[in-house]
C-alpha cells in the first residue's frame, strides 16, 4: 500500500498518534532492519515524547545480521532497546512481551506495592506503510486481525487485542510518514519496496542498488548473476550500467536487436534483492548515517 502524504495527512496522523498515546503504556516503533534510519519517521522523538519505547527491527530475515547487530548497538547508545524480529516467519512474541513489561516495570511495581493486581501492559505499534505493522499485529495476536482504516485520517472505535494475559495491543497501528525529502532515503525506500518504484525512475533505483552491492556485497552480486569481475570504480556510472546490462542479458531481459531492456533488468534486480535471492543484505549502516550527519 502506498500513501501519498500531504501536510494535512501528516498533521492528522500525528494528532491521531498523540491521542492514542494517552491510552497506552509502551510504544513499539517498527523499523525495517535493512534501512532503519530511512524507514524512520523524522519527527518520531517529538511525536512520542517520553513514552517508553521498544524499537523492533523487522524483516530481520532479509537484513545482514552483522549490520543489524551494529544497529542494535547504535540504538542502545541512544538509550533505546532494539530487537531484531521477523514478523512474517519468526515468533518473538514472548521476547517482545517481556521487553514491553520491563519498560513499563516501575508502574507494575507500584501497582503490586499498592496491592493492586497489575493490569496488562498496553502497547501501540507505530511505523511507516509496509514496514510490517499488520503482520506483526497478527503475529502478536496469534490470529489474523482484519485490516481496518489503515490510512492516515481514517479512524474507528479503538479495540484492544490480547497478547497472552499480560499485554494488550491497540488494534489500529499508528501510521507515520518517512523522510522522503532526502533523495537517498527515497532510493532506499523504493529499493526495499516501501514506496512504489514508479514514484522514482526504476533504472535509477536499480543503479543505486547495484552500486551499493558492488561496494558492500560484491561477492554476493557476482555469485548471483555469475559476473566475473565488477568495476574497480563504483562511481563510474557507465561501468555500473554495463553490470546492469550483463544482469539483463543473464535473465533474458532483451528487446529487438538483442539489446538489453534496462527497465526489465532493473525490475529483476529489485525483485531478487527484495526476495533475499542475493542473501541477507542491509542497505544502510550506522556509519552511513554518521557520514550523512557529518555533511
Ligand atoms: P504494514 O501493515 O506496515 O503496511 O505492512 P504489512 O504488515 O502489510 O507488511 C508489508 C509486507 O511486508 C508484506 O508483504 C509482509 O508479508 C511483509 N513482511 C512483514 N514483516 C516481514 C518480515 O519480518 N519478513 C519478511 N520477509 N517480510 C515481512 P507483501 O508482499 O505486501 O504481502 P505478502 O507477500 O505477505 O502477501
């Protein structure tokens, strides 16, 4: 699902989340493990203020485990607990529940001291479209929850979903917008499928991916497409386009005269990347973020 965000949507989405914050104890901030910063809302700290927060790095099954470990350390440095999860296939419900309870711990201890039976910890999932909010909700609920009002500005009565006996989840997640003003962020979002590739030029996205893979995952790229040698200079755009053409030829993406259909080749590259065919790949690491912060 792709939402066209306009300033009015953003204001409304923000207001809706702030309304929901009054009802809950802990926020589950869902990010894409392959691009944690690019899949993050730029105003998240301001929106959530001091609400206890657990960061989940979702789609961990597709991300590079070593880079994900760097992200966990990065968030820890910022005082945030981050947990890699795979909502589609894994089951980390218990771990998520334990961490949410810990984050809410002081209040539980106070209730127990006062002789009150502690009530379940109440949580809200927030994240950008396609990051896996519904998948995680279904996983935590242990069943399929009908998708409702999954658009900014569409509301319905709040309902609580039980997660075991000690946790409850608001059934409508908070939908946030990404930081798409930054072109590199847009590329990463499109590369992972978070935004529709038609919003950008598909060959540009694939070029970005092939360049990134050449620098960080050269061996995986070579192996997947049987490429003997990659260009020495990844900044050499012509040489990178030749790599894309070689991939296109391998996959039969040809037009009349035997020339490569670059658009088709680009689609193939993106599809195979998203399906994890080149192995577990992250498109962003904490050092990329530090570099862009320094600029
Ligand atoms: P949203 O509510 O935040 O918009 O996201 P949603 O749960 O709809 O998930 C978006 C896509 O991401 C879905 O794929 C979903 O299966 C996939 N996904 C969610 N979590 C994970 C995960 O941990 N690992 C992997 N590999 N994929 C995940 P889709 O192609 O849109 O649909 P489908 O293939 O499930 O039919």
